[in-house]
C-alpha cells in the first residue's frame, strides 16, 4: 500500500514505472481520502502501519479523511485504540453524529472543496460546524 501511494503521489498514476522521473511536486498532495468501506477486520500490525502512514501525511501537512458508510464496531475500536481517529480530519457535524467517518466520498470532497475555497489553515476539527461551514454546504451532508 505504501509503495502504491508513493507512486500515486510521485506520478499521479500507479501505472507509471517507479524509476521514472517525478512528475508531481510533493506539495500537490494536500488531501488524501481513505475509503474504508468494506473493511471488516484489521489486526494490530495493519493498524500500526496505517497509523504510521497517516501520521506521516499529517506531519507533511496533508489532511487525511476517512470514508465509510458502515464500520464494524470491532474495526472502529481498533482504529480508535491505535489513535488513528485522532489524526484524521472531520467536521463537527460528523462528530455530533458520533464518529469521524464521512458517509460518502462526495461528503468528504465537500469539506475538501470548502477548505480549498476558503484557504482554511486550521483543521476543521478545531471549529464548530456553525462557525466554519456555511448552511449551503451543510445541506449536502444531511
């Protein structure tokens, strides 16, 4: 997974040969969305790898969002216990609904669009929804 993501960041495609010269700047990767729909299990080793990967993105200024319509409680607990959920971006609407997962990729992209349009420097998790997201965008989440 790490090598595929690195290739996507470097070239914009996983089909490019790894020895090819870089065609994308590192700064071009500002957001990454992990769609964890269908994740029915995760062990502690995989959680550690995922944590380290997400932590690396966050340290480099890339905002990470998780998408899942449904996550089994066992998986949610492991993600929480491994402190992955503390690293990802969310909005207060998600938090008020009890989790940090966006229900669809489209919902996550609405937040990305909003951050891009407004030039938000601070993560959305530090503000309340009412203060940061206009009602027109909130309607897309419901």
